[in-house]
């Protein structure tokens, strides 16, 4: 249906964003990053937060005709919220390493 077709590219984008979150998690997962990398990581965190926010708005904007599609959209929304929480945690870890 139309909603399934509308959700398909959003599912793909969700996976792309998840890969970016995973990559950042690995990058800082071994402790606070060196000072030389901190500004670049901060910028990537900011860009990722903005991308997740735009993506969440796009998911919320999809009109879904039935309960099955609404449930799929809600699940996608929950996944995005979980990624936002992970990014917040990474950001806290980076700031803690900076002594802030």
C-alpha cells in the first residue's frame, strides 16, 4: 500500500542512521576521545542529532491508513528515539572526557 511504500525509504534511512550511531559509539567506546578528535566528534554528534530529528519528523509526517501501518510507524519512531538517547549518551561521554 501507499503507507508501506512511504515507510520503506524511511526504514532504509533508519538503518543508515543506526550505522552512523554505531560508528560513533565504537569511536568513543574505548573511553574519551583524544582532544585532537573531540571537535570533529562534537560536530558529527551535532550533525547526527539534527539528522535524527529531521528523520523523526519525516516518520511522524507519514499518513498511515490502518493500525498495522500505525504500529510500524510507532516502532520506527521508538527506534529513532532510542538512537537519540544513544547519541546523548555518547555526547555525555565525550564531554566527560573533556572535563566538562
